């Protein structure tokens, strides 16, 4: 089921796995990026979401203030039942730096970083 979609991200929900997937493409403005984060957070609040898979393989760099914004919603999503969030890390060094900043602000073992979708999905399946 498609939860939200624009030119930069497609967010889908797999009811069987209770997994929300974000597939990012290109550069999203702060407004579009934050809108997607808010849609994700709102969906987690209203539904039984156990894991989130964020596919950033084709995502361009995210501004530090937007990474901070995204990191601030993790505790809320955990409080609403999310057990784990996995990122598929891109080859782009600048995007990797954005994700590193994000990971530095998120504590605990609720987030994981992977090179392939298969690795991320396996880890999330174990966490669910």
C-alpha cells in the first residue's frame, strides 16, 4: 500500500511484515524531506508498524538540519511501537556523511546501516 509519494520519495507499507519502506530518489528540498518524515511519523502513530526500511541508495545529500529533524522523531516512533529502522547506505560520500550525522544523534540499537537491501531486510526480520 502506498502511504505517500512525490518526486523524491515513495513510502509504502507491507501489512504482513508491518514494515514501512521509504525509497528515496535525488535531492529533496527541506519542505519535501520534512513532509516525508512527518508522513512516516504520523503513519507509525496511527498503525502497527514494527520496522522501517529507508532505501537511500539513490538519495542525494540531506542538509544537516534536516537530518537532525529526522533524528528527533525516532524516539516518538519507538514509543509508538517501532522496533527497528534500517538504512541502505548509498555510494555517494556526501549522502553517507548526512547519514553519519543522523546516526550520531540516534542512540541505542534501533537503527542499522547496510550496503544491500537484502542485508537490511534480514536484520529487520530478526528485530521484528
